[in-house]
C-alpha cells in the first residue's frame, strides 16, 4: 500500500493484482473491502468477480492504467484465481486500443505570420534571466553564440556552484503556439 501513493504522484501506470476473499464464503475471517483503501491513495480499484470476463477485465485494467497514467488495483477472489483460463481467444491487448494521436499542424495563418518574423527576436529571451540570477548571487550569462557553450560548460565543471544560462530561441524555431502565448515586442 505504501508504494501506491508514490506511484499515483509520479503518474506511473501499473496494474496490481490483489487477492480478495473467496466468493460466497461468509466464514472467511480475512474478508475486507479493499476499495476504500486503494482509492484513498488515488489509485483506481477494479473488482473482477466474474470468471467469464476475466481476460477482458484485466485488459481493461491495463488500458485504464495506460490512459489515466495511474496505478490500477484489480481485486480477484482467491477461488476465481484457481480456475483454469477460458479456452476462448484472448481480447486484443490494451496497446492496440489506445488512440494514436498525431501532432496538431499549425494553422496556415500562424505559418504566414511566422514567415515575416526576423531571427533577431526571441520568445524565451524577453526577460534577462541571467541578470536576475546575478542579482541573487548566482552566475548568469546570456548565450548568443552556441559555439561558446562548450567553454561555459567546462568552466562550470571547474568552478562548480550554481549557474544560469539564458539561451534565446529564434522565433522561427519556437512553435506557433508559443508565439501566440508570447508575442514578440516590436
């Protein structure tokens, strides 16, 4: 149980098979409802109490873990765990059911606006982050020539300590979405 909250926070999709009390056995002294404990951690809980649906239920648990990016605990009663697997064909794996998304192409108007922008402007270089870092006593430098970057890295390795490098990105490199969010100042 202690690993479940960590996996939820880290958004790790995992399927955990947990044993449950046998069905129709009121005499079983370790019968406890696991769902509240599991859901309190942020993980999903799926009880599988029907043997005919076992293969699809397990596949669906893997699909849910993959789509929601969180652990899913599957509760299977002990008496169902000991049954032989059905001889019917297995359902398609969860990876075949995950929708395949493609990147959204930029709008033609955004591409047309980007063609007229000069390389001098930079989306991320508007604020002088290096000057802010120097104000806090941290080494800061604006890097405009990428050929100087290996020397900066070597100096950082020699000197140690914290450093901040502000590397402006050309407007032609940044995506149209970033250009809309951070329009260049003219």
